[in-house]
């Protein structure tokens, strides 16, 4: 079977490509368009918001405690830097979770 220039050869009949149209996409297409958040989604978002605020406030208290002069005198400089960097990382995690609460609804 010769293929003319500019045309593609047809795949064999036993090749089936279903990756372009996932079955769940077709089945639940209306659900994505018509879905409004219910009380379960609101409760979940409120719980995530509450936990995120606790994470943020606890890390802010911890960072302020680590930066006091009394704590710095009792611990080594490298330990203070390590604790501050770990707490800042956890603080940023809480802020990133907090920024995803509304889109998750």
C-alpha cells in the first residue's frame, strides 16, 4: 500500500487508541460544569483552613521564640539556623495549603 505525499498511513485494524477520550471525562462531563459546592466541600475547606491557620500561627510563635536572645544564648548558632529554616519551610507549606483552600472547593 503506497502512501501519497502529505497523507498518513492508516494504523492496522487491531490498534485502538483510547487515550484521547478517557471514559470518565465523557461520563462525568456534566458534573464538572453543573457542580456547585455543597456542605461537605465547605466543611472540608473549613477544616483545611483551620489546620493551615494553626500551622501558620504555631510556626510564627516558634520562629519568634527561636529568635529571642535568651534562646540564642542557650543553643549553638547552627542549631538556631537549622530550627529557623525548618520552621520557615513549614510556614511556607501552611501558606501554600492556605492558598489552595478556595480552588479545592
